[in-house]
C-alpha cells in the first residue's frame, strides 16, 4: 500500500523568537521572555501543550530545562538528541544519537502522533533538512536581542510554507502558524480555499 509514504506523525517546531531571529541570547537564558510570561496570558501554550504527546529536544535545551528547578515536562516522554553521555534524572527522558528520520520512526512506533520539537537551532535545522517538520508555530516577540542562538542554524534547502493561522496579542507578541506548502496532506485543516486562484 501507500501507507509508508504518508507521515502520520506531526512534528511541530513551537518556539518564541525575537524580532531579529534569535530564540535565546548567547547564554541561552529565557530571562528576555519574563515580561511576556507575567500575568494570565499564556499565548495558547497550555492548549498547545495538551495536544502534544511527546517531546524532542537538543542537549543544550535539556540542560537549560534542568535549571528551572522542577522538570517542566513531567509525564510526557522526551527524547534528548545528543552524542554526549547523560544520566537521566527523569523516568520519561530518553537520550539518543539517532538521525532525525530514525528518531521519528522510533517515536511513531511507540504510538506518539503529535510531537513538540522544543529546540534548539541546530536540531531544528537537522529535522527541517530531513523534511520532517510538519508545522511551525512561532511566537514573534517584539524584542531585538542583537545576538544569540538563531531560530535555525544555517543550511538546508529553500522551503515554502503556508500561513495557517496568526494571532496578535495586546502585549505586541504575534504568533504565526505555518504548515509545509509542499507535501501537505489533502483535506487537512487550514487547506487553501477551493476558490483560491492558481
């Protein structure tokens, strides 16, 4: 059958990004987001988080998460892509040096259908180059960081995306959701209207 050609697993790169394209300052801290994390507005994060059943992240992102005190993703399986040796302090955390395609196959085989690609930039570009990211949710924060860790490390082919949704918040943050323009599955939510011009 054709089942082997359809990627049923969704991989969503959901990340906050500065106006100049950085996901963190050079030290990797998240302090620059603190004024946007104040108050009741979570910019749809809670709703998004409840829709994902597994996480994939790089080792620097994992190490950053460990500095938050409590592990921020209890109960959700998380694969940390690294060639370094780590000792897991959380039962749901697994370390792997698999390629992006091998990892997605493995995670999918465990029955997980919606995966959050947490970051960082080098890991994100490796999944993008492999054509595995199905959706990009970028929270664009009206801040210039001047330097830091980019949204994507450089490399990879040109890729056109399709705007699926956008939301502007009173804080000035704008969240955009893009899906892959090529290889989009027919009948998926957010498909272009039938009346759209060719």
